[in-house]
C-alpha cells in the first residue's frame, strides 16, 4: 500500500476530531475494563470525553446480560436518547456488550430502536473503530454479533484511575451454570499467556499504579487451556514478587476450583489482598445440583473454614440467588443456615432472573414472586446483621487504606479501601488520592467504616 493511501485511511479514522463521547457501563468489572478499552479506541479516532451526556456526539451503552434489570435500564436509556438524537442528527448511538451478543436481543434493539446506529457484541470490540466509521457513513443500522473470537492482546486501555488497574487474565467461561448466560455471550475460556500478564503488570507498576485486580469469570481455572498449564496460584506468586506493587486483588473465584494451594499462596503473599469473592449461590445441595455448580454445601463451608484458618484477617463476600426454580422452604432454610455459618462480610443477594437459552429457563417454578421477595428480605436482614458485627471487630484498629478520592455522599470526607476490600470514610485532603495511609477505625456501619487518618501517606 502506498503512503498516500495509508494517510487517507488514517485521516478517515480521525473523524472524531473536535467531537465528544459518552460511555454508559452496566454490569461487572470485566465490562468496566471493556469500557476502558472502548474509550481508548474511541480516543484514537480523535474523540474526547464529554462532560455531560447532552454534549456527546457519540454515545455507547455497554450492556449486561446477567439479570433482566440491567436490560430494562438499557431500554429506558435508549428511549431517553431518542429525543437527543432528534436534536442532534449527527449523534452516533451504539449498543454493545453481553446483552447484544445474544442474537434475539440484538435484533430486537435493531428493530425497536431506530435511533440506534450500531449494535455490536462482545467479540466485536477490536473492530469498534471501523464499525463506528461505517456507522457514521451508512444510514442503515449496523449489526455485528459474530461469534468468532478476535484477538484482544495489545489493545489500548484508557484506565479510569491512575492508581488502580483492571488486568484480565482469562476471558470466557466453561462452567455453564444452569442460570447463567455468560458462557454464551463471552465464549469458552481463553487464558492470556503467563508472560504477557507479568509484563503488563510490571509495566503498570512502572507507570505508577499501586493496585491491580486480576479479572476473569473464573480466575481459579486460569492456565488450564494453555500448553504448560500454569496454575492461578503460580501466577499470583509470580506477581507478588514485582517490586513497587502494593496490592493484588482477584475476582471471581469459582468454589469448585478453589485449591488449598491457592489459599496458602494468598496467606503467604505480601501484596495479595486478604479478600475472596466466593459466590455460594445457594446453601441447598438439591438446588446446587440443579444449578450445575458442582460442589456441595459441605464442600463450600470447608473452603470457608480453610480460608479463615489460613488467613485470619480475611474478608469473604458472596453472591446468592433467591427463588431459583423449584426452591422449596427447606432449600431456602439451608441457604440461611449457610449464611449464618459462613458469616460473609457482605453478600449480594438477588431474586432469580430467567435468562434466554439457559437450562434453568425451562425448569418449572411454582413459587410466587411475592414469596421470593419475602425470602430475599429475610436473607438480607440476617446478612446485614452479620456484616455489621464483622465490621465492628475492626473498631479501634489502625489499618492500611488505599485512598480512592472524595466521598460521593459527603464531599468533606475521603474514601478508601482496606486490603480486605472494605470501604472507609475519613477526613482528609483530596491530594491523598492514590496514596496509602493508616486509618484508625472509629465507627462501624453495615456497609462501610469511618475513621481518622494517622501518620503520613506513603
């Protein structure tokens, strides 16, 4: 290709010069990272971040498919964007992510919302610049939900903060839990190369990042699809040796793959944070089997015990589904009992939401929604009491906090996170953002802690 042709293409792809973009993200931390990649790709076209939605010339909605509620929010947002589109004819509206990787939903959006210019799935992310270029030039809606996996290694990232970075280590999922659509929208497990992860982590530290969070639908199965089969524990141990790195987090851990070796690696690690997000989903063996979780309540509680014995300062958080099809009163009672025994520091509990194409969608369900709501309230009441009691154990202790910035609820306070992932609010300057500081805990509440800073930041 001649230089003149290359320059012409580059000029075409800088069509965002002088324009602004807005990304609205729903869902998990992997979606947040995907949005950071989208932002970098968009800025390579010349766009700059918009200060308000109304200022934007390009709006991207990055969707979630885990539950129905985020899907409803997407539909509501698209309805609001219709008026903005009529005011700004040049506005490009794109919808991507897990929701749109499902063909029926992608086609529904294309037919129902004619203000949308582009619908793209999770695998189309590397193609985003060319898709946006086509969207601005074509009148018909573009649909790209091909299931062919595109290599993501080397894509640029526009990270949301200068002190914390998401670091994917494995994409996709092989577990096919009966209620979950993730394997269908994210594909099979694909581990990143061991050395590539270590190199990226080292580069992030060189750029000044204090904390990294390793991401995957199931980080515990990292490396099993690679020829050398490096385990997740081995990767964690290697990253723990990086000079200048302060903290390493990871999520999410599937209980069926959580090994004693990994628990001991976290216990030995100097930089590996004392926090496990370990979704239980149910405390009933009958329901766990229907869910295809491949562990029993007894095995789960043994894991919790092993974690707490090896890592005394640990916090364990969880996800729990209430009202899975066929859940009886005795099944729910078993879940309450598991919550009481495990004593989670917090748990995200929600009512089962049918997902298209999953096995659970076809299971008979005789429990009323009102009964499911009652069960959810009962579970939350117990968990909230446990969360408060666990937080109260930290009062009068001075603990290390990584400051994340000014509190969203009180501009006079700063917000930071303990190594065990609990939020702490304290008085201080916004110049502390990104720094580590000792904070003496003075008050415990259900969802967070309050304290007073002690000593100088480091």
